[in-house]
């Protein structure tokens, strides 16, 4: 139960896809069990993606200049660094240096922590637009009372998306009928209970024609109509 998580395939794939090594800076006391566990994790990750990970061990007091550069003021800090100069990006993960506390904390979820940190340094922040105004589960203002139970589910989604380096934005009727914003990485339509207007479906169709990404979730108690997209996609809700 208290075992340190091992590198997963997703994390290894992120590392292997990089064209330059990712530096792993470990700021721990000279002798520390948590440091051993963190080192073992990153050595395992390095063996899965040879040549893509560089592990460095530092003391935040002895290497004060380096620690200051990455705002490290205590032991138990892991800094992931990609790039150099103006293109450098870094993310910090803090671990408790007490083994018992660390085992019950982030050591168990270390791979998830590393995965989320890597996503933030290897790619630009993406924007996901959630369509609102039609009684969607992400729109509390128009969500029917009988579907209030869905709000917990959407909160989980909203908590998870930032860890994947997505910024969540709302796309209402006034903006959607004009066009999907140019910076949209993906658009989500989550279980509308009222049908979209033809102009909105047409806007989504134009977005798809330009190579956009659209996720639609339909609920039989809602409005499972796809408008103009039904014939375009060849999909019917049964």
C-alpha cells in the first residue's frame, strides 16, 4: 500500500518524445530514504528512455545559487527542467523528507505528479472550450434540477484538465454563433438538455472543417440531436 509508484508507459512516452534531455534536480539531505526512493524512480524512468533523463543531486545550502534560481528553500524538492535560456521551463514537486509521511503522501502518486509536471514543461498550455447555455452538466445556471447529481462528475473533469495542461473556458451562444475561437484545442458539448440553434451547429461544422477537435456527450434524458452534424458525421443517437 505504501509502495512508491513506478514510472508508467505514459510518462516514459512523454520523456522519449523529447529531442533534448530533461534535467532532474534532486534537492535532499546527503543521506535520506525519500531521496533514495526518488532517485530509484527517475533511474527507472531513465532506463525506459535512455539518454533522455539527466539526474543531478544537490544540497540547497551548498548549491545556494542553483537553489535560488529555481526558488528551492528546503530539502525534499524535485525540479524538472527542459530547455535552456529563454526557452527553459521548469516544474517543482515537493516531497516530505520524513519517510513515513512521504510514503503516505506523494511517493504513492509520484508517477502521476511527474507526469503532470512533464506535460506542463514539454508543451504549450492548451485551451478546452465547454459549450454552455443549453442545460449542459457544466453549466449550473441552466442545468435542470433533476440532473444536479452530474455536477460532481464535471467538478472532477475541471480538476483533472489543468493537470494535463489545459485551460478551461466557456463558450456561450453569443460567441459560438460567430465562430469557435481560433485558440481552441478542443471543444466539448456535455449532455445538453436543450437543443442547439442551427447557427451553433453550423459554427461547429466549420470548426471541424478546419481540423478542429470536438467531443460530444449525449444523454437520453436531454437533447440528443446533432443538428447539421448528424448528416456530416453520419452518426445518429439511438
